[in-house]
């Protein structure tokens, strides 16, 4: 298992597999050992038209910020009976091929209202943890990089994803097949911001 302080651009190029783009606009790199590196906050990263940032996972995980600044928001999600603006349809992510997924509306078409319970701003070396099926969203404030480690996986449960009422999910978006050289150039920029590599001090260290 990789320690956050071991992550460098040469290591990512050597060990990293299946570089791709998530529909919400961040790069994913598989590192083995149930770990991934994510790179966020670069405007030229492709993304789907409809943002579906609020979601949960079928696994517990921890995420350590390596560079940049990231905001993690936790939500409680309540079922409601009205179609008011700001509410969402509940969808579930169904695996199709490889890392590709398709969002399928929940049986009964539940409408939900997410309420933010907690917000945490992270600086390099800080870690946040999420339990399975706990809803959250990650908001980058600048070009940022994280190391994600799954700590427990729970059965066949499908992750939930919230889609704004009046919108349809971007099921035609493909994570793979992007220009890998362009993606690696963005990853390199994020690596150059890692404080313990670049010599920059994290705000958290001041």
C-alpha cells in the first residue's frame, strides 16, 4: 500500500494504470492495493453536462490531500413528495463495462432533499474519511490531488447519485478513450504543487 508521501510523478507514470476521467471532471489513476489518485480542479478536464456531485459509495474510504485545496461536504438525504427547485431525483450507479457506469433512476422515482451537515476544508497532508452509503461531494478550490484508499467494501449495494430535478444524467459520457498525454500533463502540474516535493509550505503548516 502506498503512503501519501511516496506519491511522485515518476511513480505515477511507472505504477499508475488506466488513467481516465470521471464525469464530474476529475482524473482517476489506479494504483493497486485498493488505492487511486484523483486530480481535480483543472478547467480543461472533460466533464459531463449535468453535474452529479452529491453521491455515496458502497465502501468506506479515506482520502489524503497531496496538493491544492479541497472542500468535502457531508449530507443527510431526505425523501420528499414535492418537485421544488433545488431537489433531486435519486439514481443508482450500475456498472456496465470496466470503470464505465450508467445511472438508473430509483424504482419509484424518489425525490430527495440533501442537507449539508458538515463542511471541511483540506490542505496538503490532511485526511478525511467517509463511511459507505454516506453522501458527500468534493469541491476543489484549485488544482488539487488526492490519494484515495478503500478501507472496507460492503456487498452488492449500488452507490446512490443525486441528479437535479429537470435534468437527465450524462450516461453517454465515457471515462476512457481520452488523450492520455494531455491528462498526464495535468497530473504533472498537480504533482509539482505537492509541498514536500516542491518545497512549498502548506497553509496547514504555517
